[in-house]
């Protein structure tokens, strides 16, 4: 994140994270994660806490820094060059913490949020189900209320931190009325690792290794009613709020692909072919120019999204979805361009580009695919445009050959536009 986009306090945080990434994380540690020799990077979590780099946005009384979303994005970009698994371990407090901070009780914040930020606990969210995917509100994991507790049965998969976490935020169906609206079916529960909670399968992944990604199975798990986050059947509200940090941190983490581009540019300044440096070839120059342009555009859109959330801008959800879609796709283009610049050596394990490519591919799938982002973007943009009076220039009047019978709107329509459902 460029200095002129940040306040002095935000720059100081960014610099702290940059030092942490440079000095605290060894290459051997990253290699062990990629080989799955490390199941979950708990040591990384504890070191982040030692440097006060967890819970950046949350209240100081719970161990956070009470800083902005812009600060969080700047920090996440620096972490992003370490890869998806460590990036996920870094941003998970921003996601799980969002639910606890916005909807949790004081007791829940003291019991879970504070030790989580302090690095004493590790947590994960459990959303996706084997037959669910993007159909989140079709969740079949059940939590039946019984006196002073819930009985939970079901499965969640693709849980990053299924191995390694002390507690999970789990979305369960609690309203079993056949005609219940999809937004009134689900509740959010804190479920601690313990009897009845099992990690039955540890996924072998193309990338993002070492993050403990697995499938969770809940068998007659007894969860006290005090562990309900938000209102009963109010999980949709929690989910909609959590999708902001889910997607904004995905966008910010992908900005860390600057590392791949930096590697390729420096390589092209040393490697010679046909009697001259690789960087002297116009084809390579264009790949570099296209990559940095896309990366800067992604950075600008992600920064704008962070500012929109900080300001509680009415259209922030659309902008966050745009940032997630654009930044992840830009990152994929940049890492592919970097490999193209380096040629065959980039496809080997001699350089870490192959790991960056494997990691980056996941970003286009998780926290909502690019196609799901497009659905949200267009839907919310239609709602914005058709639900408000038209107070900008009426461009239809600027036609070379205006024909009143062909006009879409009358002047009155332009000032009083409503969605007719057409």
C-alpha cells in the first residue's frame, strides 16, 4: 500500500508487519508448511500475538489496536507474500472476531475474543458443507434446542484450521419449519473442540498447505445456549456481516502477489538471452507493465473498499465484492505473467513461483467465486440505480437524433425511478 494512501499510524503498522515478515518467518518454515510437515502454524499465531499484530481493528480492551480497515488491508498485503495458509491464519481473527465483536455478548468477548487476539486460542469458521458449496442457506447441519443447550449433528468441510483450532464458529439450521424463510433458518454457534467434534479428513491441497484444512464432523455435540452468537435464527445477519472481512481480506491478501512480480523483474535484470538482458525484450516489458497496472488497480480498488467500510458507505458491500473479484483475478494474472517472464525455471522448485501460483488459484474460489461476486455486484448495482432519484445528467437527451417515442424515460421518470420488477 503506497505511503500517500496511509496515515502515519497506518504506515507505522505496515512497517511493523513488513519487519515481521522479513525477520520472523524463515524460508525453512515456509518449506515445511508446503510439504505439510506442519499441520497448523500455531507458532506463527503466537509470534503475531507477541508483536501485537492480531485483532488490529478490535477494541484495545480485548487486546486489539482499534485501527481502521485501511490499516488492516495494508498489514494483510505485507503478510500476503508468505502464501495463502499463513495469510489465512493472519486474517482469521478479523473474520471470526467480526462476529464476536459485532454480535457477541460481553461474556463471549471475554471468554473467546480476548484470548483469541492474545494468541492463547485459535479459531476457525465452519460454513461449507459437503452438499452445499455456495448454497450457504441450504445448510443441513442441525442444532436442536433442548432446555439449556443445543444438540449439534452434521458436517462442515474446507475448514481452514479444522486441525489446530480450539473453537469454531459454526452455522447450523435451528428453524425446522418447512415454510421458514431461508434467512430465518440458520443460527451461529461457538463450538469448542471436544467430545463429539472430530476432524475426520485432512485435505491434500494443491496449495495453501499447512493450514490444517479438513472436514469437521459433529456427533451429538452439547453446546450451551450461552454460545449462541446473535439472535436465535439470526445467523443470516451474522453471515452478511462476516462476508465483509471474508472478502476484503481475500482481496488484500492477494495484493501480496507483488512478491512474485518483484522476483520476476529482478530475475529479468540478471538473466541474459540472445546476447542481452531479458528485461530488454519488449514482450517481457509488456508483461511487466500489464502486471503492475493490474496490481495497482487492484490495490486502489481494495483501498477504496476499505475506506468505504471505515466510512460505513451505503454501497460498501458492492465495492467489497468488486475488490474481491478484481484483486483475486489480477493476482492470478500477475503470478502467471511472472512465471512467463522467468520461463522454465519458474516452473521448477528452484524458485517459489510455482508455490505462489498454486496458492493464488485458490483465491478465485474461496469466500465466494468470481461468478458469485458478479451475481452480487450486478444485483446490488441494479438496486442502487433503480431505487433512487436520478440527479445526474440525463444523457439520453444528448442523442444526435432524439425521438420522444423511443425514449426509455420521461423527465418525470428520471426523477422518480422505481424498480417495476421487469
